[in-house]
C-alpha cells in the first residue's frame, strides 16, 4: 500500500504543508542485491525521491515511480525514460507488470478523479484503462494468467485484500481479520497470494490460497514488523522488508528508518537477513526480483543537509504569466526543483503568500523599497514592520531609491542617517536589516566604497551580496566577498553574459564567479540563503530551473 496508515498519513500531509520546509533533501540510491553472495551494486543515485522498482520480465529495465510519474531505467544506469500514463498523473509506489511483460498496472489519481484507483496501460505507455472505480485501491499483484489483480483497499473503514478481474468487474473480498491486511502478491504458479497482516500483534507475513482460503502465518518474529513479501520468479524464495519493533507502530510503513531485507524459502524456512539499510517506504513496495531469481532491486535513501536556495516571488509571477499557468503551478515546479524559500516584497499579493506557505516555502527575506529623499518614507517603514510581523519575516532587504540628481553631500548623509535609524529600530525588535550592492551609479549602495561609507554609520546593517552587481560597478567580485564576508548574511546569485555584456543569464552560463562564491561560503559554514535572480528573463521558468540545478551542484561539490 502506498501509504502506511490512512489517518496518520493525512495528518502527516497536513503538518508538512503547514510547517516550514527544511533545507534537507532525500537522495535515492537505486541498487541491486545478489541474495546469494550479499554483494550490492549501485545502479544510479538520484537527488530526489524515487520508489519501488519493478524488474521487467526480459531483464532490460527497472520501472519505478517518482513525483507522480512512472519511469524506466537500465539496470546498468543511464538516463531514465518517462512512461506516458496519460491522465493518471499521481502514480504512487504500487505498480505491477503483467507476467507476459506487455502491460503495466498502476495505482494513482487522475486529472478527472482524485484518490488512488487502479489503471492498466501498455508497458511502453499509452492510454490508461480504469479497473477499480472505488477509491482508495492499492495494487500489489497480478495473476500469472493475466486475468486477475489483487490489491489492498479501504472499504467500510477496514483495509483488506481484494481481487478483481483485470478487465474490470466485481471485486471480491478475501480477508476479514481485524486490522490492516496489505501487500497481496501472487505466487508464480498462481496458487497462492502472499500478504502481510497485523492480526497477530506485530506485522507478519502470511499466505493464502488464491481464493482467500487457508490463510496461514509464515513469519513469527517477536522483534520485527515484516512487510511486502515478494516471491521469486522460480517460486523458491520470498523476499520482504522488516522494521525493528519500537521504531513505529505495527501498522505503519514509514520512510527513513533503519530496516532489513530478509529472504526465506517459499515454505517459510531458512529465514535470514540479507541486507541492512536506511529506507522503508519506497524500498521494495512491489516485486523487484530479477528474472534470474537471484538478484533483487531496491532503493536505499540518505538525507543530506544543503544550504538554502530561494527565489524572488516576483519571478514566480513572471513564470506564471509567460507560461500561461497558475501562480501555484509555477511555484510547485520551482519547489520540486529544490527551492526552499522565497524573497517577497512588502505588500505582496496575499494570495501569493498563502500559496507559498501552503507549498512549504520558507520566508527567506522581505524586500522593501523606500525613497528617503521624499515625503512618506516614515509610512513605508511602518508598513514594512507591520508586514514582517504579520507574515513572520525575520529579515528585510532595504532598497533605497536612487539618489536624485543635484543632491549634495549633506542630502546623501541624511539618507544614510535615516537608513541607520531604521536599521537600529529593526534590530531592537529582533529583526535583521540588510542592504544590497546595487547596479546603478546613483545608488547609495553602488560599490564597495559607498557600502563602506554606509556601514560606517550603521553597525546594525547586514549585506545581501549580489554576485552580478560588483561586476557591473567594476569591482572584483571575489575581493569584495572577502572584504564583506563578515557582514554578508544573504546572497543574490546573478550571472552576467560577459564583462562587456551585463545581460542577466542563467546561473553558471555567464562570467560571474558564482561557483567560487558558493563554494567559499559553504565551506565556511554559511547556512543562509542563495537567492536565484533572473530579472529580465524572457523564459523565466526554464532559466530558473537551470539556475537552481547548477546551484545545487555547486553546493554538493563544496560539501
């Protein structure tokens, strides 16, 4: 079953949406275990979540799910290939291949129907055909003759095992024991269905006749919870995953736990642990035996900390407009790419803020534009503080308006004094005020010399270091970074096409020393934000995705 326990799962989703995201990512390691020798080889590492490999009957491909979609990859590694599942866009980790190797059955939701249902389609991809009208249904087995599917389903408040004709029709309930019955899978001869059940206290492996009769317990561990028995193609062995007692409830199947892979004969004998790993949910939810009945594909995981990546909320709005998609759709694509936070202008559209919060974006920084050379700046300061407190921003970038022509030194000094006073007010309230090097000669923050003059009168002020703006003013970026590193608390990563062409380009494709900047800061222990800046882009979504990917690569290399 794709999710360990329904009420617990929905609560976990709610909490995940309400809580701020953490700068931690899941690395998925697709591996192959030789159950005879115990040797493990790695197929490929993925810097995101993948789950539940199936091995095709010809041995050429491993089929897995990721991000609601189904992919295939060679057991030797390489570039994954998307399998088109049509309108079924929410595929979970319960998918099965037909014994003849021609069809794929998936569990998931479609554009027209929410909730997990079972669909069948050609293995190469195509139009899915609905099999189970009722939801939720989680597929685990397909009979060797291709005529019947077996699955776990919630009906009348109980999770039990059901069968249904592969062409659709009336479903048949096979289990009635109190508590969760899950993971049903046919033996290669079609005589038995193996499954796991909590009926005896802990989660144990069971076996029954294909018609549901003669239900028999096959494991009797008193310190493990055993899930998802998978019978080898030759019918001789059964592999399954087991959690340690006390790490979770018997009816829970969680991710990111210390687990073991175990193998026994199909008669329940010679039970042994063949591999220990960090995993659980997604490791072997479905049958992953190789056709040779000796190798087993699985996914292990590790959690890696990484520096935070942020993006301007303005950029997401531009993406939505350019791509003709909703703000929420654009934000989700950026979040899924590995972006943790958002830099948001004061008085930003409240609906945009709500969407960002619902997707788990961190509040990286507020941005306030203040014209200290004209009346009304005091009101903007008050609006800024109110916005930060209402929306829980702890950091704000103060962007002073450009100095007007004819302003004398006394006027410039007055602007510095007003910035310093506002910074002191913010600091006194536990807020973090920042300014940024700015690419305009009329800016009070134009270059290293002007920033030094400002910082000399305001010790409370920190710096947002913009990698592209020091190039603009002619200062050496890395020398400026060394000069201001102690005061820098946030980064805007902006790349320029060339020293004589200040056009913004995707990060890593221009002349700014961004990789060097990220590397230096990560190695120094910096744990703040690197914000993607692509103002002026005509293909904002594509440019930002390239930039995020490159920043993540720089962070990984530095670590």
